[in-house]
C-alpha cells in the first residue's frame, strides 16, 4: 500500500478548508488532518502575547502543537510508503483543467492502485520543516490584503479577533510565511484568484501521480 499526502496551506480565508472538504467529498476514503485542531489551549504558557493589541498571537507556529500533529500524521501514514514523485513530473501552472473524467474516476483509480490519500489543511504547514519529507503535493493559497480582510471580517472566530489584530498579527505573519515559502520551499503550487477551480488543479496533479 502507498499513500499520497497533500498539504493545503496559505493565507487565512483563502479557500484551504473548502478545497480540503471538496477533495474529501470526491474521495470519501481520504483523511483530513486540520492544523487548527492542534492549537494550544488559551491558557497555555507557550502562547506569545502581542502587546500592541493585548491579545494572544495565534498566527505564529508556536501557538500550535506541531509535534503532536507530526506524530498523528506518522500514525495515519503507518507502514504505507509515500508515493514517489517522479522527477519528470510536471504540475500545472494556474490553468483551468476541468476534466470530468478524472473527477469521476479518481477515487476508483486510487483504490485500484492501492493508494490512500491524506489531506493536511493549515495556514502554517510549511513553517514546520519536519512535515515536509512526508508531503507529496504542496499548495499555497494567496490573496491581496483587501480581499483577505474583507473575507476575514465575515467569519466568526473563537476567541473573536480584537480590533487591530488583522493588521498587527494576521497579515504581517502571513507575509512573513509567504516569503519563507517562496525562498526556501520548493515544488509549491500557488493558488490565487486567477485559479477559478483549485480542485481541478489538485485532481489533475493526483491523476498524473497515479497514472
């Protein structure tokens, strides 16, 4: 048995969880591990306080129990081998790849090939380097500041964002992470607003892997 691990990361409110859920719906046997589930308890001393807004900064890697997430991923992978990505493999670059045949056959093809799918959903996945050797396909959502803020204020968070949190924590931490990914992490597919159907991009890439 082999396994494909897909990491869907990037900007808040960019579409990460939507894409993960679409993949799960299309491939019911897939497993989702959400980085949000590994946030430390509010009273945990490992949190970093942002003095400017008098609030915990949840947008840094130290707010997350990444060692536990890594262990859970290893347990989920088990003794299955990570599907090897051929060096000649070429992923799509921001194309519309709508292909109903691939969508309709991908789950059956994975089953026939004996390949399981694990989906990682999280805004700072690539900031924790020990995860990287266990990932086949990497995706990173991007948005401009105004669009991101517009989407952010429409969502309800627990605890809720305090005034100024977006500009002091969310956005600068995202820009910092984006720069690190662009500089240090290879083989990342970036998904911006020009990609109308991110699911099609991912399905195409999975299909190429298991051809």
